[in-house]
């Protein structure tokens, strides 16, 4: 078993091919239950447990099953292939050449379908499977197919339920060695992935890739309903819920208004409770809304940037507010009602107007269940209901 520091030796007689069923059998290590789809991969892994032909690095005590692999590894400690931009070292010259593209921005491999470019050919091959639907890696237990071997390896642990990789600091167990390696950075604080544009560092390569979109402006996640693009998959999911879904499962206990997300409800409830969760870091004054805190920081502590209207010199705390303000000067109304073609300055004004054409009622009385179109209608009703039931403070 691997404990995060060293492999526990086992008798080589205990390492066998373990049959799972009558289908084509993968190779299973009986020491740590890790599964392999090829005999070669299984043999290399087996040597870690048996201790056969183990070559140790004198610098970091990392072990290898072949002297040639150790020799390549030593190039990292000797700085034979070192990046002149960030100082990162590599085992081979090819690894350094590929890495240098992250600094130069060179992406020589282009997708013929969508023209997206990549720094490595293997990344292009993986990407191409999105268009072709190809899934060449098949689970021999349940026939489920995957586009990447990495996803197959993760899936194989579902059949065994084993987590042989254990953190020696907190005893948390993992099904993949890579997951353990990433986890250990929580304890060490190591952040080996650095942005070459702003020097920000990350513990995971995926976090760095996501961060780079801030600099490149890349928005790979596109909404299939309106073609709006996003830099994060989570933002796309939020957009679909808020814009394209009519499901509103969260209702306000004070006025009955319905919301699509719990965060929207919590934000709204502040108006009823008077809660002020936002605190100024300079004077500890508290605020209900982000806009109030921004305005306070600008006025009282000269922190932040004012956005000034070039027509009337009115100041706004955000560029979005300034854009809305300027539309009124220029009489630009980009939001059009699809029912009557009436135009509006903001989405809020359009949504309020659309209630005229719709039977949709977004406010619900929490006491009797009656629905209302507008806030001004539900408020007096809600108060009457509370008075009848003897509730106080509504």
C-alpha cells in the first residue's frame, strides 16, 4: 500500500491477475487493488510493491523501476533543462520546449472543426473527441466508454471501492495517486503552477488554466439557447437557471416573492431583516449591499475607482451602472418586449412590463398560498393574513 511517503514491500507471489468476471479481464494488483488495462502497465506497477529494480534519487528519495527513468529525473535536480523565464526544470528538452509555449503564447496545433488552438498535439487529439464523440477507453467490467484514459481510471475505482493512497498527515484516503499528490499541497502550501502574466500561483494546474482566461478573454462555455459565452462552466449553469428556467422553488417568508436560487433569496431577505453582512476593513462600518460598501470606500477612504458620466459628471460605483445611466442621456432602449415591441432602458424595466402580457405570478402568500403578479399587491394582503393568524412583526 502507498502511504504518501513509501511503498510497503509485499511478497511477489501475492501479486497476481485477479479475475473479475467472464468478460475480458483487466490486470488487478492484489496488494492495492489498482486496475490496469494493459499487462505492461501492470508489470511496471508491480515492481513498486516487490522492490524489484528500484533506483532511488539521492536528492528527493523518489524511487524508479528503471535506471534510465532515474537518469532523466536527475536532470530536474541538475537544472539541465531549465526555463529561463520562470526557472522551472524538466527531465527532457522536449518538455522544456512544450513549456516555453506557455510563455510565448504559441499554439501550433489547430482544430479543423472549430479553429481552437493548442500547445500540444495530445491536447488537440483529446479536444477532437468532443466533435467526433469518440470514446476509445472502455471499462471491461460494465462496458462504459470514456474519451480519456484518466476518466477510465477514475471510473474503475467505482467497481473496487478501494482508496489505497493515504495521506500520512491527516489519513485521508484517495483512489488515485494524483489526487493524493494534489491533496498534500494543502498541507505543504506548495503552489507550483505560476501565471507568467501576473505571477499569481496555484496548487492545481486546472486552477491555473481557469485563471489564464482572465488574461486571454477565452470563454469556452457557450449557452446552447442564446449563444452567450462564459469563462467558467459554473457561470454557464447559473446563467441557464436564472435566464432560461422558470422554476422558482425558493419563496420569501416575509413577502412571498419567489426566486430561482437560494443565494437570490438570501440577498432579497436582507431588505426585510435589515441584516448588514458587509463590513468595511478600515472603520468596521457595516452595509447591506455591495454598492453601499463600494460607495463608502470611495467617499470615506478613497479606495476604488469612480466611473464618471462625461455628459453630466454624475459618478457611479461600477461601469455597469454608468452604462445604464448613459443610455438615458442617449435615449438608447436596447431591451424590447417580444409581445408589443415596447422598448426599455434596463432588463428590470422590461421584466416589470412583461407582467402585463403574462399570467405568471411571482409573489406567493406564505400563509394562504394565493399568488400575485406585483409586490404592491401582495404586501397589504400578506399583512391582513398575518393579522388574522395572529402573527406579529410582519
